[in-house]
């Protein structure tokens, strides 16, 4: 019954009976849907096709009625279920052939479910597939596990080679993922070098077994992805990957929550390790909501000055006099309550607000120091936390200078505390900016020293610009535990001497720790033994009581 002049189009023949039975299909339809003709023939049309809700009320009977009364047939929008049960958009031409038989011709409209570079399904297809599974009660969300996988720093490929190589990389990576995952997962590409794999557990496995299975899949992926992607005989590209996985066996309240969970742990994988995976632990729904609410509330909290600065005193080890203050942000939201700084700082970094936020704190502290000066309050040097990411910005120095001029704050009151990160992208800019910070008269301290893996190479490179190393709390915490821990700190302090930088111990909580650190010749200390971070009024009392400017 299919019109041969139109056979280049995907086509179906349908017999309208108690169900709309597909009686024939052409090759173009099997190609479009990815289904075999034996699956299509004798199936119910309603399982293979949905009409756009806006046309014919989404109702096939209405379409057929209309087609029976139109000589040219009816042209409308439809979606075809393909082999993965995600839908492919198409223009549909329905022609009545008589005797309750209809011919349906499809021309695939822009196929919004396929990624043009890799030919893999995309994020839209993934949602469509999940909806299909949920709506048809095939499996519940707790039987789905989402892996999000991303090549680290993919844009470097486009910059180093060109976009053609970048596209080839993405396409080959897609193929590799698909061949690794084979039939047990649904591979899609979201964007750039970000892919997802949906693993469906149709057997309703016990949580532990499902988790073990997922771990094996992740381990295999990490192993296989460590092998280079071969672009040509001359070019093979090695990239590291970060994988985040939603909590296996956990019933998320929505697909969106599941995706956020996988994304969040993927960020963690990216931050802490190379070629590794993190699996989310089940968390109450409120945490995701809270995360979202924090993101929404943050810009307002900054603009309305709701985030406050507290100051934690720093002391000279030997004389136990006040030598500095560390500015630490405190945020209490009217409805969200107290939001811990490590939580909102990581969100700030995640949404790319770190530059503006660090400068906002810098300005607030400068204003405070200028005010103290006018009020004859002799404050010691104040340390401000600034991420390396902020410091390597090309406009950093210019913005700092503007703030210094606008507030009139003397630079010798200021110290910038930088925390090393796994990814310093622009060492040249960072090094220039550090030198300029020094030239302006400010001090630089390296925060959390002894935790990151680039500590040593970092201070080796930048020791001329660094004034202080801040020994991380986790090391100080152990100093009294074993001889090894004590020796560890002893040698860091000696390293400070060699490099001519002072050493401050963070998180000093007990007199035993303090005494041992004095014995080891540590210069300064900060921690609950002395004081927690204090609000403005309390820190003013403290400054008035005991001050010595360094
Ligand atoms: P950090 O820079 O390492 O700051 C020291 C953290 O240790 C502070 O936590 C401080 O309250 C806490 N602390 C100090 N002494 C002790 C002690 O004896 N024992 C224990 N257990 N903890 C101690 P806080 O204020 O919660 O800040 C957490 C992190 O958030 C900071 O770690 C810093 O990385 C970040 N942060 C806080 N405020 C800012 C800010 O204004 N800008 C930026 N960029 N980061 C900030
Ligand atoms: Ca700090
Ligand atoms: Ca620290």
C-alpha cells in the first residue's frame, strides 16, 4: 500500500481496527526507529508513535478521522519510539487508502534527540527514556543508576589542535564508551566532553549487589579510559576523566535530584583525583533543595551585606602576643539558618563566583581596616582567603588596586592566604600577580600547607613571594600522636627556615600541642586553644587588649 514514489521516506501501513495494527513498514522506517521490521509488523501503532499533544489532541483516532475526509491527507507532527524507547521527532503525512487502511509517511524533522557529533542520544533522549521507563512501570528510579563522566579540561584539545580533532576525540570517546558499556547501559552525550551512562536494573537486585556491580563497571571504565584515544597514526590523546555516580538503590525524588547527585560527586572526583570515580551516598532530598536554595540566595546575601566577617586571632608562639587576624566569612540566612563557610565557599567556586566573592571580602576588610585606623584602633595584619583561581585572573591586580585606592587601606596591614588547588592553569599569570601583590606591600601566606600534592613544588616555584606557610589543622591535630607526626612537622618548620618563610600552625586546640610546637620552633599559632573566629565587637575588645603589629 505504501506509495513507491515516496519510499525514500520512512513509511508504515496501518490497519484501523480495535487496535491500530501496523501491517507493513519500509527500510527507511526501520532505519529511523532502529527497530527491526519483525518488531514493527503486527504491533500496535500506539506503542511506536505518539502524536504531538497540540495536534489532533494527541489522538490517533482523530487523526485518522480527519485523514478520511481529506484527499491530500493530513500533515502533522509526531514522535516515533525508537529501539531505546526515546522518541525521534518527525513530520507525519497520513493518507487514507480506503478499507480502513492508512499510509503514514515520516520525514525526520530536526532530530533533537541525537547528538550530531557522536551520533549518540543526547540529554533530551535520556529524559525521554527515563520517562518511558517510569510511566510504563518498567522500573522505578531506585533501579536506575546514573554515571556522569567527563574528560578533564577538554577545551585544551580544541586549543592545542583544532575543533576537528576535538570533534574526532568526542566521537571516538563516544564509540569507546558504547563498546565498553555494550547492552547494559544507555550511553548519551550531554555537552562538550560530558557523557552519561544510565544503568537499568531490571532484576531489582539487592542494594549491595547493585553497588558492587556499579563499582566493577566504574573500575573497568577507569582502566579502559586510561588508554589513549587514537586520532591518527601521528596523534593519540591521553586524557584524564572524572566519574560521578548517583547512589545505587536509592529512590531519588526525581531524575533531576539523581543527576545533581551524580554531578556533585563528579565535581569531587575532578577536584581530588585523576581518573577516578566517586559514588554518591544516599542523602535526604532536603540537601539538594538546600543546595539549590543556597545558590539562589547567594547573590542577594552578598549584595545586601548579609554575609558577615569574623576574625580569628593569630599569636606569636613564644610571646603569645596577638600578631594577626584571619578574616573568615559567616552567613546566617533568615530561612536557611547558619550556612557553613566550607559549604557556601564550595558552591561559590562551583558557580564561578569566587573572583567576585574574594574581592568582595577583600573590600570589606579594607574598609574595616581603614575605619580602625581612623578610630585609632591598632589592628594587626589581617589575612584574607583568596583562591589561586582568583589570583591567576588577569584583572586581579587592577581590581585590587582600585579597592585599595577607593578604601585608602594601607597595604602593609594585608595578607592574602592562598590555598593550592589541583589545577593551577596559568602559572605565569599567577607568578606575575604574586610578585605584584608583594610589590604593593602585602604579604602572602600558603594555606592548608601539607595537604595537597603540589605543596612542595609550589613553594619551590613561588618561595620568593611567600611569607608564611600555614600548617594544616590535620597535621597539627596529630602532632602529639606519634614520633613520625612530630618529625613531619619538625621538618616542615625546618623547610620554612631554609626558604626564609615563617610557619603558622593552624587548629591548635590543646596546651600539649602548643608546647610541642614551641619546642619545634614554630613561629605562630591559631586555633581554639586561643580563640575561635570572633565577631566585630569582640575582636575590637581583643585588639584593644593586646596588640603587636608585625
Ligand atoms: P581555612 O582557611 O583553613 O580556615 C580555618 C578554618 O578552621 C575555619 O573554619 C576556622 O573556624 C577553623 N578553625 C580554626 N581554628 C580551629 C581549631 O582549633 N579547631 C578546629 N576544629 N577548627 C578550627 P571556617 O570558618 O568554617 O572556614 C572553613 C573554610 O572556608 C576556611 O578554611 C576557608 O577555606 C573557607 N573560607 C572561610 N571564609 C572564607 C572567605 O571569606 N573567603 C574564602 N575564599 N574562603 C573562606
Ligand atoms: Ca585560611
Ligand atoms: Ca587553613
